[in-house]
């Protein structure tokens, strides 16, 4: 009997040891930055409260609708001292603007407003209204010096980069806590930390832009951002014409480059986010001219053709046209 008891205690202790030593899957969904954010972490420590704080902090910094956010203060003056992350996010945005010749422009706010994307009262503005709004869009007016940002009276909308920037921040918090495996989706912005707990790459689905509840296939990746800009994210139809939220800053109209989605795969969530918007505006051929080596792209055209740069491992039963890296 005594022997049996000892065995039982040994069994219970071993089970407890195994349970404590195992990484648990923790999953939480947040609503912030006007979108649903889902985070899965495989680790012993529960760091969701810290992540929740980060999400709240960055929403407060970047949301132009909140009176005391950094972006709101910038939009009410010509210069302001901001949080170092806001300065860094704007610097990254400006570098993508320069790379893309202004296809990505963080000063797009007046045009977004005139289409009603700001207050969600969607409408087609008059030509003169668009011309007027477009005049105010110019990333060259904006400069960053340390934590001081000068706007030159331009109005900032960080919607094309904020979620990607936040994914980098959350990923570095996860890595700092020595957690090796996590995956998050912040709206269309996916970020994978490490590999899956079983040592395999993550399988990240690429949405079918014609039917965003299903996917055209998946990519096999680790330690990277996978960010998609697609017309399905925000759009409206008026008089039978489809209008979406990715604006060509040079025309003031929704970008019309023959694409319905662009996915960018690279190590930085912020760059992937801004680049996916820029590539959407530029279209396939112009994007390929400026694509950097560490960036992979999947383009899906209006007529459902798929193009992928040569290093993308896209698993799909559809035909994929390969784009070679030599420019
Ligand atoms: P995304 O879904 O990342 O492509 O970003 C689209 C969001 O970025 C829009 O909802 C706007 O807030 C903003 N945006 C739209 N067009 C542009 C543009 N050409 N450059 C920068 N931001 C843009
Ligand atoms: Mg973007």
C-alpha cells in the first residue's frame, strides 16, 4: 500500500512538473485601431496584460481622432515634440514615401476625409473638392528631428503604417520575454515570431480578394511580417461604381493599378505595411522596379491572376506567375 502511495505521489509530481515545464498556448482578441487584433503566444508566462497595455498606448499615440494623441497634436500645429516611437514611425513612413515617389504618403488625411473614409459617411467628392484636398497632400513638408516632428501644416493619417509598426513593437516585447513562438494578426497585418511550437514554419493564409472569407492558398514562413493591402478592407459602391480606401495621392482617387490585393513579406512589420499600400498604388511593374532584396511580394490582379516574386513559397492550387528579381 505504502509503495502504491509513493508511486501515486511520484506520478502526480511528474505530471505537475510536465505541465509547468510546457509552453501553454495563450490567445486573446483585442479591438483597437478600428480593427480586430488576435494574438497567440506559446510560453509559460502570461504576458497578455503587458501586450494589452502596449496596444492601448500605441492607439493613444497614433489615433488622429483622439484629442491628446501625438498625431492629433501634430495635426493641430506645425510642429510638436512626440513620443520617440511616433517620430520613428513617421521617419519610416517618409522613407517609404521617398522610395515610392510619394505613392505612400502619410499626409493623405485631407483626401481620406473628402471621401468620407474618416467618419465612415462614404461619398464621392466633387472634382474641385478632390483638387483642393490633394493640394494639401505632400510628405515633403514633413520632417523629423529627434523627437520633434514638423508638419508644415500637412495633416497626418498613420492608417497605412500604424498596425505594422505596432506588430514590430509587440513582437519585440514577446522576444524580450524570451518567448520563441507567437503569431499575431492586427487587421490584415500578420507577424510571426520564431516558428510554430512543433518546429514547423507557420502557414499564413493569403485572402482571396474576391471572397475574403476564404484564401487562395498559404505561405510557409517564420520570423517575419506578412502584410496585405486589399480593396476588401474598406470600400463602398455608389451608382454601381466600386470605391476603396487605398488612395493614389497623385490623383486623389482610389488607386486603379489593376490590383485587388498586394501582400508584402519582410522582417519589418512597419515597412511591410507601408510598402503594401505603396505597391498597391504603384501596380505590379512599377513596384518591381523599386523592390528591395529583402522584400517578397504577392500581387493579385483585378482579374484574379496571381504574381509572386521568385523567393515566395506560395502553396496554392491556382496558377502562379513568377516574377524574377532582376530588375
Ligand atoms: P492599408 O490597408 O495598410 O493599405 O492602408 C490603408 C489606409 O492607409 C487607409 O485606410 C488610409 O488610412 C491610409 N492610406 C490610404 N491611401 C494611402 C496612401 N497612398 N499612402 C499612405 N496612406 C494611405
Ligand atoms: Mg499598409
